[in-house]
């Protein structure tokens, strides 16, 4: 059996709230950059270059073309996906940033 077992009594119960809530684009960017920099220590030099250029593009942010930002996110997530389990936090952070920035 999987899932939550919940018992509630009384009026005006809302149940279990499981969402983490909305995250600001800036907070999502900081999470991604932190995760990417940790991943950088575990990948090859060519993959480091991809991470570095992508982080630079994301940090520039601002008035950039949304397509450029999406490509930077896809590049970081691509490297993270290729390295396996150690890249999972980066993929999750990239997805959160895409969501927070309205790119999805």
C-alpha cells in the first residue's frame, strides 16, 4: 500500500498541502547556479565549458531573448541528464527555473 493515510475531524479542514509553492525566478536561478557549480566538479572539461557558458547566459538574464535562456537551460539540463544520478538536482532546478520564469 502506498500513499498517505490521513484522519481529519472538525470543520474547515483543507487536507494535506504538498506543493512547495511558487518560487521566484531569482530564487530558482540561485538554486540552479548552485547545483550546476556543484555538478561542475564532477564532469569533464568540455562539460564544464558548457555549464560555464550556460550559467553566464542565465546570470545575464534581464532583457535577453527567451530562446537564448531556454537554450542555456537545456544545455545545463542536458549535461546533468548525461551524467546520471549526480545530475538529478540540476535537472530539477532547471525545471523549476523554467516554470518560475514562464518559459514552459
